[in-house]
């Protein structure tokens, strides 16, 4: 259980507006089921022949981000039925509810206000004021501390400036900052390196510590709950390393340690100096937290002004999501396409292929965002649901994916919609390489759609009609990355509204934590309660069985 801080500015929340019902009870659902048979089988290339404007009509732009969704198995009738489904499920009301701070997280009875961190929540004036001052104070602390570290004013115990920052956290306390720091390395500080430790695999942390100098290393313990086992153990191992190398008693109370948490009581008990604790709140979900002080490592890596640019880009997408009509609303269109494939064309997975190596961590980031949010089998009201929810998100950067899994997408028996992501310019690359990279992106999306024609042996035949979106972005800047991340955040929320699920809890990860906790507490005592397979494996690992 996480503790509620007393200075939480959001004690009162607006209830979530009443939901329609099950999406399967809407009239649009039945229409879409009928359409699935005919439209899904129609060749997308034929739609292009019939409509010379299709590429333009099925494209949306938000500043430097263009979504081309023309290569999907849809026509105007499907699109308008999907939009009707969104309206029947009250999506416009639910979008406003999200921004106004309604308790969209129904099981934990709280709002999800990550948009407030980028200045785009629309709460009643008094609440907004309280919220803004809480957020501003933490952002200001991020600015001051990141600048002190970047300029060498922040000193370690022996008076040396910081050269290495270790972010110890897992899930949302790791994936967002790691993904952003990797993606935006063009903007990185020339000397300071940021490292990310998440897994409890000791070989990894030991390997990293061996390469670092404790005198110039700063540790950020990033944990909303401050109780996550992996993070605690990695933090303790790092403490031992400081103790041993610097010969001091309580390194955690020194300038080598910062904590970012909602649970300041636990951070204090761990010995972190109160001045070096950054505050989180319960209305920021772990997987939505990179915009908060969890983004401290980002601000250290790319500078606070660039961190603000990231937030500004997300704000731009928030405004688009909040105000654009549904039919021109990029997150909504992506969500509806996802629903079309998942619920009507029965696709179980969705591949994301960024043609940019720096976006390698983006897929893992999206996996948590999407699968932790949408992996649910009960409605927001707690009733069992009888339609599929959630999509398995996976992928790899291009062109590497072309030499691993794309064969299956081209010729296999699964239907796997793809999001291709590419950049028009890349100042870190050379014109020759970048042109080659983008040519491959276009070749893949075209090949998936058109397939092969003419007389070919069957094993060479590519059926085509395999759907994809292309997100074409001018450059990989902090602003554009902010837009891209917020685009997927809002896509995930929109899908959750249509599925009538709570996108903001993750109770499914609890049981494994409980069993691990029991086993760690006392292996022998607890083994009797285990199932026979797990008991035997435990015996083999602990050496009591052979
Ligand atoms: O994986 C479960 C989870 O609770 C995520 O939602 C969260 O991002 C992660 O663990 C880390 O939690 P914490 O920040 O509290 O350490």
C-alpha cells in the first residue's frame, strides 16, 4: 500500500461520468461485425484505385507529426461506424473527464493527471491553482538540482563534480526516463552519463559499478511506492558499494543520493536527506510518470530547457486530443483502428517498428504503457467482460526487424497491424544512410499492402493487404518526442474507454509480488504452501533437492 501524502492537493475528486454499457451492446458494434466480413477482405489497393485522394484524406497532422493511416483495411463506412462506436461509448465526455480530474482510476478512486504535469489539465480554478503550485515546486526543484549537477556545482563527499548518474527504478520509474535519454542523446550533456538499473540481476549492477567511480557518482532512487523489491535491493547494493569504497557510514544521507517518491516517509526511513526527496502524488500513474520528477535523469541528461520542450510537445498533443473533433483526432483514430483489428478482425498483436535506433527502448516503454493499462478482463464497474481487450505490443527497430520477424508479417498466417515510425531529417546520420533507412521503411509498408502480382511459385507469393500506419515526424526533437509519447498515452486511454475498462490500475502484478515476498521472507517455512511444481523447482534452486 502506498501512503497518501498529507500535502496532496487533490483530496476531492469528480466522479467518473456514467459509462454507456458494454461496447457489444451498442448499435455500432453490430454494424462493425457485419462489415468485418466484407470490408476486411476488400483489397486496400483497390480503395486507392477508386479514390485518388485516399492518401490525403486518411492522413492527419499535428505540427511536425503526420499520421498516414491510408494503408488500413478500412473505408468510409467502417470509419464512420467506428466513430459512432466512440460516441456511443461516450468518448468525448470521457476525454473531458480525464482532463478535469475525474476519478478515471475507478478501483483506486483517483484521477490520472499526468497531463497536469505538462500544464494541460482543466480542473476547477481553485483545485488547478493548488495542483499547479505543487507541480511547479517539484519542477523548480528539478530545474535547480539538474542545473547544479550539469554545471558541476553539485559535489560528492570528496568535493568532486558528478560525472555519472545511476537511476535505480523499475517499470514506469525506469522505462520512460531510459527511453527518453536514449532517444534524445543528440542533446545529451557532453560529460555526464546516465545509467539505468532496473532488473534485480546482480551480474548487471556489479558490472556497472565496477566501471564507475563512487566519488563522482550520484544515485537517484526512483520509486513511487519506495517499496518495490527490485529497487530496494539494487539501492542497498549500491549503498554497500559506497560504504566500502568511500569508507562512510550512511552514504544515503549524503549528496550521492536523491529519492523520487510518493512515499517520503519510507524514503526518510531509508535515510535519504529530506532536502533531497522529490515528491510524487497518487494521481500520477507509474507508467505516466516521466513528466514528473521521475524525469530528473532526463533533465540532467538533456538540460531542463529541453525537458520543458518534451513537456511542451506532450501539451500540444493533449490540446489536440482534447479539442480536435473525433474524426480528426489522431489518438482517437489510432485507438479506433486498434479496436477494429482487435475486436472485429481478430488480430491479437500489434507491431511497432521505429526506423531509428535511438527509439529502441520505445517499444518496451509502449509495452508497459499499453499492456499494463489494457490487460484487463473486468469492466470499470468490476463486471466480467466477454470481448477481447488489450493487444500484445511488440516490435524492434527497422531495418533490423526486416531480418528477424517481418517474414511472418509478410507471409505468415497472422494478421499483424504495424505502426512504422520514421523521421524526415536526422542530423546525427548522413544523407546516404538516412535516405537508405527511410527507403526501407517505405518499401516495407508498401510491400505489406500491395503484395506480389503475376505468376509466381506459391512460396514466393505475398498476399498483401497487410495493414500499417506510418507516423512521419520531421526530426527527433524533445518537442516531437513529447508529442509522440502523449499520442500513444491518449490512444491507450481511448481504447480503454471503448472497452469500458479501467486503464489506470495494474492489480495483476500483485500476486507474483506477494508470492516472491513470502518466499524471500522464509523459503523453508513457506514452501509447504506452494504448488508441487514450484516447490520442486525451489528445492532445486536452493539445493535442498537434487
Ligand atoms: O510493474 C508494476 C509497477 O507497479 C508499475 O506500475 C510501476 O511502474 C512499477 O511497478 C514500479 O513501481 P514503483 O515506482 O513504485 O517502484
